C-alpha cells in the first residue's frame, strides 16, 4: 500500500479551491488509504485528517482520489501532489484514465477492498464516455462523462449517510421530475464498520441552465430598459419564479411522502428560536455593524417560540438559485447536502419547509444586488437601478410564494418565514465577512430591511 506524504497533501490542500480551511493554520495529522484493485493507472483514495492549530481548533476529513504513475505526467502537472514511494501522485479527478476506472467500477458495482461501488438497478452506464472535470464546482469536484452522466466527488467527508446521495436515491426511486436520476454511489467501509460516502454518479443535465444565470440575465435586461417595470421587459423572470415555487412544493410533497413527517416536540419551537438568536449573537462579533439592528431582529427570531405547531420533514436545507437547473422538462433541484457548515447529522434532521422557501427568497434579493454591483453609473442611475431591482425582487418573491403555497400564508407560517429569512441574512453576513468582505453590504441591507418588518402584516 502506498504511503502518502503529509507535507505534500498540506501543500496541495492550501491551493485547492474546495478546501474550506484556507487562511487557517492547519496540518495533516493522519491519513487513511484504500486502493481500487486492478485499476490502471494505479489508483487509491486518501482520507486526510486535517487538524487546525488556531484558536478555533477542531479537525476535518478530506478526500483525495489519487492516481499513481511511474513517470511524470506533463498534462497533469497542475494536479501534481508529490512523489510517493517512487510514484508520481496526482489528484485523480484531473486524470481521465483514472476517472474511467471509477466509471467502470460503478458500472460493474465492484467491491475493491474497502471501496464499495454501487449501481442503481435501472441505471445504464456507458463506460466509453470521455471524462472531463467540471470547473464551476467550489466545495466538491464533478466529472462529466460525455453527455450521459456526472460523477460528484465529495471533498470534505464525514461518517454516515450523505443526504445528497440519500435524497437523490429516494426521489429517483419515486420517479420525481425535479432531480437528476441517481445512477450509483461509492462507499468506503473502514475496518471498524464505519462508512463514508465518497461520491455519486447521476444523470448529466448537459443542456440545463442554472437558475442564478437565468435570473441574472433577467435583471440585466431590466436595467437595460431603465424606464420600464419588470413585467414590461423581455426576460421577465416571474413565470420561472412561479414554476420554481410549484417545483419546490412538489419536491417537498415527495419528500414528505417518503421520509418521516412530524411536529417539533414540546420545547422545540423555543430551541429553534434560541438557535437563531445564538447565531445572531455570534455573528455580531465578526460583523459589528449587525449590532445596530440586533434589537429589532431579535423579536422576529424570538417569535418562533410562540408558534404552537411546527411541522418538520426532510427538506433541501441550502436552497438558492444556484442549486436549481432549468431543463426543457422543467426545473431540477441539485445539491441536497444541506448547509455545508452544519454537522452532517444535523443536516439529515427534519426541518420546517419554510427554511427552503426563505432560502429562495433571499436568493432573489442576492441576484438583484450582485447585478447592481457589476454596473457603473452616476448616483441617479444607481438609485434608479436600486428602485427597479426592488420591484424585480418583490415581483419574483410574490410569484414564487403564490405558486408554492397556493393560498395566503397563515400568521404562524408568516412568523416562520420572516424568522428564517432574518436568520439566513445573519448567516450570510457571517459568511461574507469571512469570504467576500466587500459583499457584506448585500446581506446587511437585507438585515436592515427585515429589521423594519416588525408590526407589518403579511411580510415586507
């Protein structure tokens, strides 16, 4: 068995787009290796334990699929990890020959030592398709095989069932029109019986356009016609927003049919409100500007504790426009992993559907704000764009909500939706200050607007 060199992995992780620990002091404290028996080129999977030596501390586990070659591979130089036991080690998602080996293992549903390749019963996998690494992925890696299938390789892994695999499996079996069909998945079963899910193969929706791109184009069309309202401009998104609402309602119904549905137990509403309030308090330290709105946001979050009956079920958990794909057969929802910063066990727990709805409403706000940032102009022009953008957001919020609910929201539903929106905006503030501090004004503006919500009937 090959022995990985921790310093090589540390150097590679530090530059990897998907590594979540960039900017923190870390070291690789341990490695675990499993081989794909019979693969050519020789291939292994390395699970690297990353320990953080900063004040926050903690550790994470990252997956590195590795191909090993006796001679340097010039075309893989950008994916080179190091020289291990006289063999040149490369990140295998960049190695077409290695990825073809993964596809063949999935097609044959092979067990290669600790690695278990599972194939769904109805899946047709063409092993002759040429692999190519997708470049848009940020937290994981995806490899397309021709126009037929897509392999998603999880990078940060934890023991247990991954919700992305689990929900795709259930909804594929249920015949849902709103997910790409699952073809198979890969497990690592350690000697102690603990299972890590490493990735999955699904239908490749090659001709699909993602929701963020389509919504951005709609906002740009609006700004190009400065004197017109959103419904008067070509590229109006309201119809798509309504279809997204219908699709989410159907997906929630399918999840409720195939996973347990319950209500939060006694004290659950208080716990949910406390969680949101704690998140707000934690966010104020890195984002001091939040303090100016905290006293008006807290009542919105605390009101959740007064809701007597909160139904919960499996949901998407991290829904936004970037997690949607428009196909000729309608909208598909992708990436059911849930909010990446939360522990995996928490991401599999039943939650209120209004968390997903709030995520999409925040996304409408975000896309309008981001497009505004891309454009120059004098003060009157920027103010006019801001006015039109707000019209666009309100129009698409209404279309989405009306289609999702099919009726006016009850007072309790409105309380939950407002609280989840405020909680999401606070989360975004903490995220942006760490990752894109020049974008902090986007969620802060939303927090300011939501802080004026108290006492208004029917939302903003």
